[in-house]
C-alpha cells in the first residue's frame, strides 16, 4: 500500500472510534446549523481515521478551529477537534436526519429548521 496523499488512512479499512456522540441541532431557515465540539480520542498512536459528513449537500467541516468550506471529507487523529455545519431548509419546523461517519463509527442526528 502506498499512501499517496499521506493521510494515514488505509483504503476500505475503517477503525471504530468510541465515545462519540452528536446531539440534535437547529437553526433559523436558510442558515447553517452547527454541531457541538467533539474531540477524537482513543486511537492508537499514529493512527488516522476518515471523517465524512452526509445526508445533505453543502455545509462545512470545522477541524481544529479551521473551517473547510463545502467539505464533506477529512481525516482525524487523537486530539483533533471537529464541528460540522449543515444548511437548514427554507421551511420553519422541517426536520431532516443527518449522518457523520468517523472511522467505522456512524453517528446519526436530526437537524430542525426553527
């Protein structure tokens, strides 16, 4: 295996990451709803895992305080912090289910337009 992008993520190999959770989020119509801050922990030294957000187009990944506009993918190692932003719908009271996958751990949560 050659790590062409130096990500440390083995293709098709996903490591479970424990102790993670995301609470439901909300924001006014046509704005960005942002998850609470989470910290990646419990990985072996030198191990990176993939990070993916999906369920809706748009939004951002905030990694270690830096916003990556329109990003859906990243990588993580111990100590990295993440928040995820998703655009709300244009209709008040609408709820959609969203997902974030970190390593082999998939987290689902709801986003409601206020």
